[in-house]
C-alpha cells in the first residue's frame, strides 16, 4: 500500500515516467497472435509479485532489443490486478519493456490459461514462442533459460 | 528435443501420480514423516512463505482447515520451495498463527510426484488414495471477489459421497522453486 502510494506520488511529480499499459482480453490475445504473423513472437507472462519474473525480465528485454530488427516481436503480459497497475507501469518503465506492454483483463483466467497452453496450470513466469506462421513451437514453464531461448529464436528467424 | 517436447515429456513422465498411499515429507525439525491416506479424504496443499498469492490465501486456508479438519478431512501442507528453509517456514507458520502443521517437501519429491506447479496448488485424495481434484482453492486472489469455492465444494461432495462439482481447475500463481536435478 505504502509502495503504491509512493509510486503514485512519484508519477504525479513526473519523477517516474509511467508506461502505457494496454489491457488485453482473450480476444485481444488472439488479435496479438494474428498481428504478429510474419514475425517470431515471444510472449512472456509475468507479474510484479513474481520474483523470478522480475529477475528474468531485463534479459528478455535485452534479447528483444537484439533481435527486433531481424523480425522478433516481444510481448510482456502482466498478470496483475487492475489495482496494481501503477506498480506494473513503474516496472515496465524502469525495465524498458517494449511497448505496447500489456496487463490482463481476462474474462476467465482458467479459460485463458488453457487457451494459451492446455498443459499450463498457471504458474509464473511462463514464456511462449510462436513461429512466423503463428504456430506455437516452444514453451518455457518457469524461469526461462535465456541461452536456450536465444537458440530457439535464432533457428526460427 | 524442443522445449515444447521436453515440457510434454516431463509432464507425461510425471503425469498423474496414480495412487498416493503415503505422502513422505520432513517436519520442520528435519525428521522424516509419513502420512497415510487410505480411508481418509486428504487435502494436500503446496504453499509458500514468500509468494504473495499463497500468502493471500493464508486466512482462507486457516478457515478451510478449521471447517473441515473436524469433519475428518486430513490436511497436508507442504512447502516444496528450495529457496525457503525449514526455519523460515516455521517462522511464517508462527507469524500467521497457522492451526495446522506445515512440512518441508525436501528436493520437491512430492511436488514432482503430484506435478504440482505453483503455490497454492491443491490436490484432494479420496478414501481410495486416488487424486480426485487438482487445482486452485477458489477462483479469486482477492477474497472479496470469490465466486467459486472449488476446494470447499469438492471436500463437501467427497464427504457426502456425491459427484464432484469439479475435478481440475487452473489459476495464476508462483512457480514452485525446485532444486536443480541432473538428468
């Protein structure tokens, strides 16, 4: 609570640049997949309350920057509640997560989890890689092995 | 092997635990314990000291324990996180005045057997020692927005011998921090 208030004060004072957060629904996720066809899409599900998610994010952001020009698109989807949007926005800005950065607005978490991958139980972090045709080709449950992810991307690009 | 294939293979290997006659864990003094399930309804709940989601359920877990323990449901709270020591688990239990015992699942042996992935992840074992439910406690992290009380409903149905309203659910949670095992 104190943390959120502090962030709001900093945001109001312009000391922290809030990132734009785009709410994403089940339909929005399908639109994201459709719009990314022709690129290699890496989707990372994370949350501000998830320590390993926060830990791995800078490496994912660096990887996204390294391969963006070669056709990789990175989408980070925060699984935080709407009430934590300020904390999410602060982390997005601080970590320089590429825009648009998303925050969940799913109608049904269970259905969404199953839609992304039927074998996923909902543990975070969770990273999915889609090839240029939009086919899901790799998933990384838990913390991603960044070297393995980079090899996957290199093969797909 | 692709990561996707490896994931599938790992899950297939782990799969459903089949019959769970005995749950093996370690108490917070380091002593091995064996908890038998035959003839009882057992709720196994993987929890964490640090995961905010798991901690949001502390009061609800206490309420469930208080409601169902007296009705004959056996609860087994396991901490399988390699990053959370027995001392930390004991302090956490004391701080939150848990009325139940928490055990360590050293080397995440039971987490692997159950294919437990996150905290809090629940498995209900029927009187015949088969897993009859796996998933979430309810459908909302904020307690004031719960609309479906999965675990409570499953336990009530199991106690009354009625068909279960649900056998599997999913929810967002913190991944269990497993030890790294050589393959």
